[in-house]
């Protein structure tokens, strides 16, 4: 009886609201790390490095610094602009990385605020999927930006006959790492949103099944709920109708009178 009755017990679904809140807060922590990485990539001064005639050239996302050997008074620290490049097309890589890094900052800032505030009160799985999709897109932008920056810096080094070069330094490398981190974070957000949607759909199906359960047709008749109850009902003899009972009484009276 216990084996058959256990079949009617449904496995509880993933419906613990506290667990969902904790998971969304953990995702918010990941978004906060993405925010820190984006701010660092925006502010780090060395995206590429090179040496020419014993002068050190450090190029960042916004400025270029030239440290001249033995004469610090002649050091240059100027805003990065198109005229500093031998090829104007190389400056396109700078503009692309500026745009993608700013978008990464805005996305990570918005997602951090959203998850740190709303995870305590409500959960919207569609927003999880939307944020995750944007993170996947920016992951592609980050990899493309790091590759274009490295290629442009290497081209500039060859044009200026650099003695030594690091075409992809700290800022460029951090951008490439951000692409990996955004890929993992975006995938986690999409999976989390899909799980919450499936959980809600399963809960609605359970409620609809409970509301459409069969009811008894009379006060003395109940609906069997277990397989053992059905078996017991099947083993019972069929009910006797009133007409059959009256016929049996007449037949018994006839046999007794003949005797």
C-alpha cells in the first residue's frame, strides 16, 4: 500500500522564494564585479606600451604619455586624438573601445542597482534574460575591441620603428578578460531566468490540476484517490437493484408454497 500511495506524491519543485532571492543577490554580486572591471578598464592609463629611441610611449584609452630619456621636463602627456596616429584608421579602434567600455560600465551599473535593490522584493525572469543577452553581446564587443586595439597598436609600432612594444597591455588585457567574464555572467542570467519561468509554469499547472479534480456525485459516494481504493471497489460484489430483489422474494415464496 505504501508503494502504490507513494506514486501519488509529487516531487516538490524549485519554489523556495528565499533560495531564489539568494541566487539573484549572488548574480548582483557578479554584476558588481563587472562594474569594477569596467571602471578599471576606463581609467587604466596603459592599454599599450612601446619604446623608441629610449623614449617610453604609454597609450591609454584617453591619453598618451611620452617619457623622454634623461629629460623629464620634456615629457608629454596629452589627450589622445586622431592626429597622434600615423594611420587615421587605427584611431577607429580607440573609438570602438571607448564606446564598448562605456556601454559595459552602463550595463554593469544598471544591473548591479537592479539586483541589489529588487532581489529582496520581487523577481522578474524576463529581465534576467534581457540582462543576460546584453552581457553576451558586450562579451563579443570586448573581444573585438581588444583584438582591434592590439592590431592598431602593433601597426603604429611598426610605422614608428619601435624598439620594443607591448600592443595589448593592462587595459587591453582586462577588456579581453571582461569578455570571458561577461560570457559567464550572461549565460548564468539567461539560465536563471529560464529556470524561474519554468518553475512558475509548473506551479500554475499544479494549481490548475488541483482546481479540476473530480468531485463526488452524491453525499454517500466518494471518488477513489489511491490505486488500493480502486482495487477494493473492484472486488466488491455488484449492487442489487430493487427489481431483482422483489423477483427473488416472489420466487422464494412460490417454492415454499409448492412444498
